[in-house]
C-alpha cells in the first residue's frame, strides 16, 4: 500500500482509506469486524469515521470494540459538528461543544488520541477563530494530532488559514469533500485553495454512492439491497439523465481498454492534485481488495484529457 503525506503535513496516510460510515448502521459489529480486520491485513492505515456515523455514535463504538492493540497501527480520523441531538444543542464548532464532543468520541473509540480531528461542516453561529483555538488546545493537550475540515466553502478554508497564521494556531491540514467523476465542483475553488495552502484532499463518495461501480444500468432492474436501490434521496440525486449519459460514455471508455468503472474512478481520483487518500466505505471484506486494486491503472495524459471531455459539465 502506497503512503502519502496528508497535504504538506508530516502525517502519512494510505492512498486508499476506509470510510467507516457503514459501521453500527448498515452493518453490525460482527460484519464491521470482518471489514476492519481485512483492511488491516491489506495495509490500509487511514480509518475515517465521525461522531454521527452509525446513528450517532455507532461507528465509533464499533471501532473502539474492534481495534484493540491495533489502534496504534492506524491513522484514526473522526469528525465533529453535525447534530448529535434533535434540538440543535450538540452540534457546531463552539469551544464548549468541541471540548465535550472530543471526550465523547475518545470514550467511544477507546483511545487517548485522534490522529485527525475534522470540523464536519460550516457553523455559521461560531467564529472560525473560536473553533481553531479550541482545536489548538486539544493538540497541545495531546488529545488530537492534526486538525482538518470537511464541507467548508472555499472562502472559509481561506479564512481559517489566515486566522491560524495570524493567531499562531494549529492550521487545517486537510479538506474532506465530495469528489468523483460525476461531482467535480471542488475543482472550481476548494482545489485551488488546497494547492495554495498545502492542504490534502480526502475525497468521499468516490463512486457517487455506487453509480460509478458499473452495476447499475439505465432503465434496468435495480440490484437488490444496493444503496441507490434502498435510498431514494440518493437515487434522485445521482440518477439524472445528465449523469446517465456520462456513465454510459465512461463505461464505453473502460470497455475499450479492458478496465472496470471501479478502476477508472479510483485511479482518476488518486491522480488529481492534492488528493492524499480516497475514502471508500465497505460492507464486505472483498470490496476492500477491489478498492486497493483499483488505484493501479496508470492513466496517461490522453486518457485524462478524454475523461475531462466526457465528465466536465
């Protein structure tokens, strides 16, 4: 497994990361254990979770029960900021909440520290300086090693960088955002900001919730139990006429080269500027082997240009 620096930080992460959003939700503890053990065997070192995953706490609880002594062998990343209650109190980037949220996450994960702690979404109610000062304190206390952000607009990424520099605070080292052959919006502003400030990009939903796996066909029967089959809001979002047209052209591109859509999706992402690791979830151990093998396609300049012609909207 290839390791890369997360942006310009010293933190090394595997080029394929394990998204742990299925744990404690779509799959139970035993199934999660099989996936985690397989990931460890394959050399995956980046395990990405969040406090809200698994119906608010389930994912972190599963990881805490599974990792044991192997916790020290991985880069454990979690997130805070999205609603952990129904009344809007346990959420956001305020100091008071962050200090409580990190303790809850550490307890569920059965660890003393997080390698990467990420603000999960923008908090319009809290100045970014307050959030950064709280995170800076956590780093100084040894409870967090590095800090990052997710789903922030580019202007706030820039503001956070400027604030950290001016106030001599820990700066974000990464941005975790949706990025795939079908969703390329971060190339407009997040990617240039990441390049300017040396931030590592951690793409999530690299397969557009499964539409880029090749198992779906337009106007055909949907595969039983698949994410887009069971989650209508995702199907409505991704299964548009425009996306189907792109997917069909990409399928032809792969067929002419004897490759799969999975190989194309992962290999294309890992060759994008600033991308440090591709975060991919799994519900079965064999999916991890496929994900790792998928980054090996050495796409040439002509291939990349043709992909751009197909996918840029």
